[in-house]
C-alpha cells in the first residue's frame, strides 16, 4: 500500500491510444470478408497474406468512416494523405509491415468532451486519428508449446484515436473511453465491443513530482479488454511507478501487459523508438485526396450525436441533466425516446417511463430496446392515458404496460378497457366512497381534526382499496382533503 501523503506528491500524466475496428463488410485493402467469429484462416487471400506481386486497393468506406469519427471529435480533416509502411516483425503480421498513416493522419487535433464521475466535464484534446490495418492474432493454448496464428483479422480496417498526454486520472480515462465507444456506436462505424477486441485501448502512463515541467518515463500498458480494466491498470501503474521512484529506482520505458486476475502489470519488452519502425511511404498506394464535395456530403450524412441530443434534452425538453445523460447513453434508447417525444409533449413523463418501467423490463428480460414489441407510439398512448387521468400511473406501469407488450398492436385504451383499468373521475361517485371511508373511521377523523395530518395517507389508502383502485387519485385526494377540512370546522 502507498501512503496517501506520498501519493499526493505526484501528478499522473496519461495518454490513450484507442483502436476501433471499422464495421465495413470487407477489409481495408482487399475484398476479404471483415466478420468476427469465423473459422480461423478462412477470411484470407493472397493480398491479406502479402504474397509477392499483389497490390492493395483502398476501401473507400474506410475513409468515410474515419472522416465521420473525425467530425464527431471536432478534428481538422486532412485533404491530402499518404500511407506509410510501419516495419516490424511479429508472426501474425504476414507482410512484415503494417500499412498506416504516419506523417499525414486523416484527422488532426480535435477533442472529446468527457463527464468524469469525480470531476467537472472537460475536453480531452486529441493529437490525431489515423487509418491503419490490423494484424492477425496469435493464439497460445494452455498446455501447448506451439503458437497458432489466425490471419482472419489481418487487414481489418482500424482507426487509432490518439489523445494528447492530458488525462490526469483513471476516472477521466474511463470517461474518455465511454464517450468514444458511444460515438462509434452512434456513427455505426464500430460496435465498440471491447470484450471481442473490436475496440482496444493502450494506456501510456507516467508520473512526475507536482510542479515539475519534465514528464516522467512513460509506460505503455496493453491487453485491456474492458473500461474497468483500463482504470485498474492505470491505478496500479501509477502506484507502482511512485513506489519505484521513492525507492530511488529509475523507470524504464517499456511495454507492459495487464493481468485482470491479479490487477497488476508485468513487463513484456522495452519500448520501441519511432525510428525502429523505419517508416516510409508505401509505393503501392496512391496519395489520397479528400475533395470538398465528398467532405460536405459526409457532413450532411452525419447523425445527431450524443452531446447534441444531451443539449437538446436539457434545453428544449427541459429535462434534468441526469435524465439526459441516461437517455443519450445508448443510441437505440435515444432514437426510441425521440420517437416517443414526437407523439407526446410530456417529455418528462416520457423520460420517467424510459428510465423506469421500460428499463426495468429490459433488465429483467436481458433484452435491448430493439427487442421491445411495444412501439414508441403505444408508449405515448399510455402516457396520454395517465396524463388524462384515465388510468393511474400505478395501474399503467404494473398492469397496462406488461399487457401492452403482448397486445399485438392493440391501442392502450383498448387494453385498459379490457383490463378494467379506466379510472372513475366522477366527483359524486368518488365522494360517496370517501363518505363511507370517513364514516367507518370516526376515531381517525377525530385525530385528524386534532392535527394528525399524516393520517391523510391512511384515508387515501382506504379509499383506493374500497374502490379497487378505480378512482382518479388526484381528484380523490383533493375531495378527501376538502371533506376532512369540512369536518374540522367549528
């Protein structure tokens, strides 16, 4: 354990490199299938394997997806680009080099707005977003001495989102990854599934004494398959480095791996310097030109993004920021909510339903909003019945909502009538029920008369019980108050 007073002497400096596999049908430089989970070495060709004499051809959709992500991250889009060879040897890199963008990344600068749990929202500055191809996958089976290689992933298109070293805590790092995952899903450029490796994160971490202007030696941590594990790895590495420095040891620049079982990192290899990669322009790929016409067409096709919807829900729909954050967390939820709001003006009620009964149902059924058989129009009908005091919220959420899911297109009013849920809004009939309750509880009426106002809830419960929950609770509550106040007049 590290004493907090020692920890407080140091500032952490963190930069992230996020790789997102693009959801194109084919790979970046050929027509091999880009699909996850197929049998090993089935989505390959002579181009994927780098056979002599083969030539790559750039997938235009890859460029479009990268530009969309750059626009979503407030980046400057490079109009002229070249592709570079990054030379290094791994068994799962069939060509002996990786095609990437070194000197002319497609997206420059920009930022991602984050909402850390333990701090104010802020913009995390980006250095770049560039296009590159993925390597294959080395497989180490337990008990086996041989390494198996699956080249299906080789040539899968990636974008790498690189931040400036401007992240101070693991919480900020987690918030950044959450927002990036949200963006790629809203844009439909990547499924953001870290467990399957379609979104991966490397963290560069260093520490320095407070007030210092000299950055410490950075450590790159790889092999993290969840946002939570990124947080754990950063927290562990900060403490490890501080302990080493306090012992008087030097931090060596290296690449480390994270063990999720123990929550610790371990050294893999010393960190390569940029000149080790011997970057040079790829002679087989022509320079890429992004025309203004094409860029404007991509801009016009951009969907509403989470921050835009967040602002809309707060300003236009007058929702609390918490509601807006929850509703924009998922693209599918936000789209469904938008359709509900097109059918009702009670946006707060729509929000309450989405975060209450709808979310509970989806959690219980382990489903997602796309599996919900209740249409946005039907949910708006339920909201309308409650707003018009035809059905109580309790009856609507506990009985009408579940029934509507199985209603096969029936209207909310039809189902409410079939279930006998329509409330009694007749003042005379409700007054009669109230009179019966008051007559049956004279002692409680007397106690109320002497100031025990908290008995109102008991009276209301009796009224609802006697009417089998059929009376309009708002109207019944008002009538009950009036009759009780009449009873205490001298």
